[in-house]
C-alpha cells in the first residue's frame, strides 16, 4: 500500500490520482501517523439500458402490425396543416 502525506496530497493531486488508478488504496499520513485511507471507487455499469428510439419503433411496428394509431394519424395531419405566420419576437 502506498503512503502519502497530507501536504503532498494537496500539492500533487494529479500524481496521487494517477497512482490511485494503479493502487487499490493509498494511506494518508500526518507526522508519520496514518490519518485516512484513500480508496478507489469502481463505478458499476448502468443498471438500466438507455432508451433507443429505433428499437422502440421496431417494437411499436411489431405490436401494432404496421398500422398507424389514431394519435399518430392526428399528429401527422395537424403538422401537415400548419400555417406559419410572421416572425416570433
């Protein structure tokens, strides 16, 4: 286990951080006496997969049999009939 003084920790943080990637833990000392232990945190992978629009579209097509829902049809019609007037302020 590597040891480092509080003063070195403050003044040489980048080096300490790099050492922590190699070591599992670093002992922090003051006046040659241990005062704390710096431990590397291992992040776990995302537990929940991110939402994928294309995968959702495939699922939606499979479930609906390729038919558009009433809400999809209404949205498509309202978007097609939009009239843009003037500039927004």
